[in-house]
């Protein structure tokens, strides 16, 4: 089994692991020692996975980088006065 789930629209969904870590808040205090939060999302690609994550967390996508030769995408996401570093990779 390759970890992909069939989709009712003919596209296969993959599982993506999303790790988010708080970088700063409005008072600019870094929480470098904060533990990351983990989520698993089924999506057809990393773009869809981060979009679902942003919607679920009721937050705003600030930036998104999907390197050509890497299996990991990186994003920054803002919710209220907090900025998070988000890593997205296929589970």
C-alpha cells in the first residue's frame, strides 16, 4: 500500500504531515522552545494540504515555499497576533 487514498473525483489523496511551531507574537517574544503541533491532512498535493490547514485553523497564509528538489514545503501562517512556521511533508 502506498499511503494514497482513493478520491471520489478520480484523484488520489495522499496523507500529509503538518508541523507548526510558534515563531513570535505581537509583543515580539519568540517562543523558540515551544513544542510543535502536529496534524495529518489528506490532500492531493502540498498546496491543497496547506490550504486545508489554514482553513481549519482559521488563519492566514503569509508565505509558502515548495522547493523543486525537496519533499518538504515550508510556510508561514498568521493567526491573530501569532506567526507560525509550518512544515508540510508527505506522510
